[in-house]
C-alpha cells in the first residue's frame, strides 16, 4: 500500500503541477548536437559508486527539488527499508550540500 500511495502522490503532483524538464545529466546524448547541448554531462552511474548510489546526483529537475513520495509503514520489512532510506537521505543531503559549496 505504501508503494501505491507513493505512486498516487507522484501522479497527483504531475497532474496538478505539470512536468518539468528532465535534468541535463539524465538526458540521452546519442548525437554530437545532444552532447554539445550538455546532455549526459556529469552523469554518474550509480553502480560505479562506492555505495551503489551517486549521492550528489538528483533524479529530480532543479525546479522541483528533492521530493519524497514513498513513506514506509512502521512494520515488517518496511522498518528496515525506512532505516536504509533515512541513511540514504542523510548521505544525499551531505553530498548535495558539499557540491553546492564547491566540494565534491
């Protein structure tokens, strides 16, 4: 149910607020023109990162900021998922702050 609620919340946001452009680093760059426009520049492949996550790379458009849709329930496996998500969010927050201040 938590995953379904997350899906509904994300769908509602798109329905009510429209969509924003895909971030440049996530755009496909199959041509010289796309590359020249910056598509795919600075993309970090999650699986190549030490913890399997590029913490300083957001999948959300800059105009949206980070969003949280999935809210695990406090029972069963979702308690472990909640702990992991909290750790990921802390790592992401630190990495994004470092990136904004020039550290990486």
